[in-house]
């Protein structure tokens, strides 16, 4: 999406997505409700890899040891994929990827997230090779990836059947009725730390968004939206976007934000709809 100022936190690669009307998620009316979906794996951390006992050179042929990666797309995908399998009643044991160190899967055993982070790293490598440009693949270049590439790679690995895509706060609320959503967005410097209530976007007002934009863009970032804890409706039944918000899982460890999460208002998602990409996996 955007050239990141910190490669280990943000993506660097952008790809134009072809228009596919059959993949669009369209809200067709009906009652929207609050929603909560469990991510059955620990909060991931795309940095401090050495401290987690992760050796990227062992996992990926040709990769150097790295203490951090711009693998937010793969981390968000790993979290959402685990949730999608759980809500569908599917065993997480079906989620497997080949690696130089053997077959990797997603695990829910124990509090450690190392195995799940290793899965995300291997998946990140696979996604970057869709560019067709060795200079924009990892390794050697920690280039980041896209939500589109993640969906395409999941289909290639036969881990999902297809996906739905959309934009805007109302669409996000509608998608969350059935499960988690990965969200690619610009990430502003002002969003690097959520406020005391966990919001990166303040009160969700246009003024708060303008202040964030004035702070500058740190890069493009992918996270996993998994709850709609607050949904406020206007008298005519439409969503009061500024009074409605989502809970989002980040991949910067549990020490960041609300135990690894942040909150964002649907108003912000709507105002940035031309720059925010929503994807939901369909098994």
C-alpha cells in the first residue's frame, strides 16, 4: 500500500487488484448486530523473533537471520484463518504448510505463539513469490505483501475455497456478522500507540482523522478485525458510524495496545474506504 518508514512493521508492496464482481461482499439489508469471534491462537509478534526462538534462516532457504519482518499480512491471515476454521467447526490440524524445517501448522497448545509465528513466516515467504519479481520477494527483500496475495496463496494451498472483498464501515459490520476480516489500511504516525481506551483514531471524528493524516503515514499495515462490540443505530435504522467500533488484533505482541489489540470506529473505516481493503476467507 505505502512505502513504510519502518520495514519491520509495515508493507512496501502494492498491487492493483482486478475488479471481480463475484467476490464483492454486498450488504443486502437486514438487521446488523454486535458480533464477537474468538481467535484461538496467541497474539503474534512479527518482531523480536530471536527472543521467540525463531530462526528465519532455518525456516526459509536463502533467508538470513532476521529479528523482525514486515510480515503483517501473513500474521493477520494466520489469526483470521484460525478463527475461520474454528467457527466452521473445522480442525486446525488441517492447516499445514511445507517448510525447510518440516511441515508447519497452526497450534493452540500452550501460551507460546512461536509455532504460529513460524507458520506466518513461511506463509509470508510464499505470498511474496507471487510478485514474479525476485527483487520484490523475501528473501532477500523484506518487501511486505498484500491481502490479495494472501487470499490467492490460501486458495493455491487449498486452505480456503474463495474469499469476499469490500470496503467501508457498513460493509465491515456486515462481514463481521459471520466471521473475522483481514483489513489492509494506511497506518499513521499518530496511530503507533492507541489511547487509554484502545482507540487509534481518537473519538472517530473527522477532526481526529485529519490530525492523524497530518502526522504522516508510517506505512501500510494489515490486521485482523474479529469483534464488533459496539453497534449504534440511528432512528432510521442506519448505522451511527462514529458511535460504532470494531476490535482488531495486531501482531506487535501482547505488550502493545489492549493486550495486542486496538479499536477503530466504523466512521474512520468509511472515510478511508478508498484506502482500506477488507477480505474475508470462505472455506
